[in-house]
């Protein structure tokens, strides 16, 4: 994990120090790579935590906070990537790479990515990474663990909105950009399943938190 963290620390400053309009291609490359590294680190830490729980060990609150920070920053990186295809040349998500994982604000920013892109800025060969970034955001938020800074319910609601956005928008984007739908058939199946399953899970968790 130390090597991955050094990679993130090296790349992250580019996301707020460089002009988004002048270095748009580089911004896309860096933000997606940072997101992938954060996702990899998150998966490793989550597997370790689950192994501890399976062995009967108690997970410390600090471990959950660190795990959620990885999820939040990964979601922020992928949100920054998708925002580069929007109507503005200055994605607000760049601020998260200056001040760190402000989890509630990052969840709010992730929800705001559920807008139609400016398709004039979305070439056909970049549709795949664009849609996968939305999938990665949803997955990271779905795996979020509740802590004092933000409840798991809030993260699940944000994840649900990502899956709903994919169901509503992805096939239209694929069609307009003449990208074969078969390339995303598995991802779309997952999105539809999550769109069906998450509402009841969210309602159940809300009821449990109130009882």
C-alpha cells in the first residue's frame, strides 16, 4: 500500500495546480488513475478488515475512518473525471485534492455527477472510461462503512442515484456515440439489479437506525 500511496501523493497535486481547460486530457488521465489506485487500496484494506472480522477480531473505529477516507477520495477522483465532461471548465471536485477527504461534501459532489454530460466533449473512444467511472463511484459508495462523519445510509442513497443514472442514461449515450451496447451488458445488468435491491436495503437501515 505504501507504493500506491506514494503514487497518489505524486499525482494528486496536478488535479488542482493545473488548468482544467489547458490540460484537460492530462487531467482526465490523472484523475482516472488516482481513482483506480484509491479503489485498489480500498479493496485491499476492505479484504483485510473482513478477514479480521471473520477471525473474530474487533474492527477499530479508526480503521473504518481510514477505509472510508479511501472510498471517499476514490469517489472524488472518479467524480472529478466525469465532471471534466460537463459544461464547466472548472470542476469543483478539484478542491477535495487540496483539503482531503471531507466525506459529506464528497458524497454530495458524487450525487451531482448524475447529470447528462456535454456530449460534444465526450468522444466515442472515451465513453467506456466515462461510464466505468460512474460504476466505480457507485461501487465505492455501496461499500462505504458507517462512521461518525457520515452514515452508511447516506452513502447508499448516493450509490443508488449513480445506479439509477446509469440505467436512465447509459444506453442512450452508447447509442448516440455508436458504441456497441454489448460492451456494457454486464455492467447494465448490475445497475438494474442494484436499482431494484438498494431501496429496500436503505429503508431497512433507516428503520434500524431509528429503533
